[in-house]
C-alpha cells in the first residue's frame, strides 16, 4: 500500500515537472535579435529607417499583417493553419512519406507555428529538434492567437539577402509599405522565406517567377482571387535590385536613436508628429537657399516647425542633405547642437522685465557708449540713439539697451529664468556668462529656443481658456511623437504673465521684414508674425524665429565647424528662409487675443514711456500689464523756472518768483541727450541760465567713457607700444568748449563733439574736464598692465 502510494506521488511529481517544463518551454519573449530604428510620419508613412546593429534590415515587430499576405502565406506554407494546434498531421505524414521515397529531406511538413519556433531558436534541423519544435509549437498555440503567431512569422521570416520581416522586404523590394502591395507583389514576397538563400531578388529570378506564379494559380483555385486578378498578377515583374529606404528625416531618426539609448522604448519604431509633405517642402526650401549661401562658403542650414498648442514637431530638417560632400558635414544635426544664440534671448528679457514691473512697454532705455567691468558692448551699426523705447530697442535688436536692461534685471536672475523655461545647455553658473548672456554669450539649441518661443505663445493662447490662470506645464520642450498633455494644473501666476508676453509679441511684430516681405501689411494673404533674428559674434550663426498663434518656425544658418563668414547675418540669411517656410503653412490673419484681465489702465508719460509723474505734461492712458502699476515714475521730467521770454532759465537771485514761468521739461542726462537730440529733432534742450543770474548748472556735463572707478585695458600696437584710449564726454550746452587734463596736465580741448584720444601709462589716473563756464568734472580710472 505504501509502495503504491509512493509510486503515485512520484508519478504525480514527474508529471508536474513535465508540465512545468512544457509550460516554460518557450520564453516570454521569443525573438531577441536587434531591430532597425524606424520612424513614421503622423499618418503612419515611413520617413526613414536605420539598419540593425547586426547588419540586417529588420523592422520591429508589427502586430498588423495585411490580408493579402495572410492569404498568400497560408496558401503557400500552411493551408490548414487556421485549424491545427501547431502541427498539421496530414502534412507531416505526407512529408515523411516523400522523404522516405526520395531517401533525403524534400519536404519538412512544418506549420507556420513550427517555423516561428525554428526562427526563434535558429538550431539545426535534426529529428530531435523537429520533435522539440512540435512540442513548442503546441505550447505556442495555447497562449498565442493565430493572428499573433502570423504576425511573429511575418516580422521575423527571412526574405533574402540581409532583409528580415515583411515590412523591411516590402520597402526594400517594392519601395512602399506592405498594405499597398498588389497580389503579384505580395505573392512574390510570400514565396521568398521558403528558400531565402536560393531565391532572392536579383538572383534566380526565373525560379522566383515560377514559384510566384504557382502560388497565384493556387490562390485562383482556392477562389481567393478571380481569374482576371490572377492573370494581371502574373504579368507583374518580380523585384530586381533593392530600393533604398526613404530618408526624409535622417536627423530626426538619429535623434530618436540617441533618445532611445538613454530612454529605451519597446520596439524601436514610432509614429512621429511630422507632416511628411511639410517636411519635404521645408527640406526643398533649405536646399534652394543653400545653393545661394554656399557661394559665400556658408555650407549648413537647419529648420524646425512646431505646433504651438501641443509643442509637436511638424517639420525637422537638421541640416542640408549632401552626404556625398564631406565638407558640408550634413550628418550633423544642428537643431540639437548648442550654438551661440545671438540676440534671440532678448524677447525673454523684455517680457521678464515687464512681468516684474521694472519697465513699461515703451520705457526709455539708455543707448550710449557703455563699459561695465571691462565689458564693452556695441550695437550692430556701432551707433547710439542716446535713449530708445524698450519696444523699439527689441524691434531693432539694439545690444546696449539690452545689456542695460540685464544690468537692471540681474544676469543671475535671467540665467535662473532661462533654466526654468527649459534651457538645458546653460550648464555653467551665471557668473560664467555675465552680461554677455543676453548677446549670445552662452549656448542654446534651435530645439530649445523654438520651444521657448512656443511656450510663450501657448501661455498666451491658454490665458482665456484657463480663465486667467496659468498652467506650469505650458512650459515644456518640443516633442516629436504624438503625446498628449495631462489635465492642466492651474495656478494664479506664471513664469511670465500673459500681458507681458502680448506686448513682447507686439514689439516683435514691428520688426522690419526683409526683401519681398517688406510690404507684407498691404497683402491679405500674408500672416501676422512676431519674429526675431540673431547673429552670433564673429558672424558664425544666423538665426530667425517666428511666432503665430498656431506655429513657430525656427531657422539656423551657418557652418557646423564654427567658421564665420562675412554677411552671415540672421536677417539676411535665416529670415528669408523662415518667411518662405511660413508661406507653406495655413494662412490666417488671426492674432493673439488681448489678455484684458491681465491689463490695467495706467497713465504713461508720452516722451519717456515711464509711469507719469507730476511734472509730465503729455500723458497717455494706456492698457498695459498690471505689474506696470509698480513701475518707476518718469525720472526725466522736472519743473524748470523760465523768464517770460522762455529763452532763459532764472532763479530767485535774478528774477522775482512772481515773474517766473514754471514749465515742465523733458530733460535727459547729458550723455543720453548728446546722442538723443541728433536723432530726435523735437527734443528741446534746457535753455541756459540768464547771464545776470550768476548760476552754475548742476551736472552740465557727463563723462561717457571712462566711467569713474573703471579699470581699462589699452591693447598694444603691432610695434609693441601701447595704443590710445578714446575718451568721450557730453555737455548740455551745444558748441561749448571743454578743456581736458590728464593727471593735472593739459592734454587738449574739444568743441561740439567731445571726444579725445589719450595715451595713459599703466596705473591709476585722474581725468579732469573744465568747461568754458568753469564747471569741473573729475573721473578716476586705472589702466591695467595686461
């Protein structure tokens, strides 16, 4: 009794072991071979693919099998596929009989399920392996559907040469996707896995043709196709030389491979957000302009188009496509390459300052010769306006006002803001960049810059949708897949308020367009576009970024090796490309809605653009961002006491107060006034004091360069001698003489234009200016040794 019970236990144990071995006889994932990286457009059409790491064209697993291939492969390989459980005993018996008669293997009798097992194991075809295949095939049938088994076969069957899988074979042999193949084409592919080493396109084509036609006849006999279809299918040629796969977005494919390395995605194939037609048009536009640019040895260009609402990438052309010419370095994806952004960050600073109430849209910003701690920025035209409205400074991309604004805003705050917006390339501390940050002293990518511009547009678009609240998730880098943002998490304040962004876009819309776009406002077919250009130091990078409520277009032009070229200026090189790309997009004259709830009615001084003070005579009531309520009051208006002729200033020493006229007057500091009045003829300088008043004007003159306490480096000339430093001063009284003294030694005099070249030695110095009225001005500075 005990012995029998022991036998039962042992038998049950053995049975359990066998069942476990059977159940785990196939791994959870059958195929581990490397696959190609594949990207499709937003409609599922192939944009490009890379060969797998083992040198095979093997697309990732595709669960969708075209009906034609299913019909063909079942008819050719396994006509009872839909009904058996992994082994077709009728076919297996027939194969055994044929092999015995022929005394060699002439037929395998393998089902499609067994072939899937064989493809996954790649072991020798012995009797023992055949038995194992049968067991595993039965196991596969228990947990996989027929559709899944067929998909596994279609994705991993060999199709000759280095082509594996139906998807790769369709593109390599016919240049299109499997769902678009005819019956003749699909039949030709269906017979290839049966003998891929013997029959493949370009070799033994007569054998391939005969096998294909036999399969077509079989489909006709099975009433899968009619006689006419069969006849026409036989007339189709069999494939010859493989087709090259599409390469419509090679740099995006490379980006996907790079991203996949750091964040692996299952499968290696994605449907991107790219619009194929737009992608091709943008590439064609870049190529057309490249033919002109390369005459100036400007060899590279890149462009990106974003959808504002989602941040999806609609076109991604990372470079001109000339792989045959190594000098062009076409493989470099400039969209992802950190480059000096030139002036393209200025709109963000302008919006940030309005957001904090530091300026109003048209506040006057100094535009005079400037040196700050050895940093000496200059405008592109090397000229000065004296003072310029902030909006005009942005529209004209003036450098000195931008630096003056950054001094006020603080470069470390701006650095932090850029990082929060998503600028990951600013890897150094803020002090590393300093004030040069606003003029391209750091590095940014076209990807992140375009994304930042889209962020601002998205915030403005969502302001009314979110009823005046802000969604922090509106700030994100672009995406190139069809991902959707989760439900917004709204908050009262944002990084930049909608009102400040709106005025920023208004200023950017006023930028004068180049070439044929100059008269854009006269044509209803042209779009309203807020845009900004940038040119890096040394003419190495030309940028243009444009914004509408729906789209952002970013363009870069230059040389990937960093070589600068004369004339490589954003407005001349990148901007024409940007506007031509916009002409490929849906045209609309719609503009951003005014975020009224974010605005307030504020009294603004017309001349200065500051919040009106008590001495402002001309006041405009403007609708501007609410933060402007905290903006500074106009510092440039003062009450001036004149005699009744209005020609002289007077004081109580020479005129009775009852006879004085107390007049508000717009007065700029001497350094600003000296340049401002030459460009603004309506500006009225202060009248001089009447001679009998005996008054000396406070601050009648101002040192422009060098500033008091500055440290100056004077470079050496070619002969080794120290060069000269150009000193500048300004005086309120036109035509007055100024006498210059260096270290109490007279060095010269100036009149009208107060500029003098000096040659001070290394060390500390004092510069003394005395005007004809006896007013004195002293400046202490130090000339550095090296």
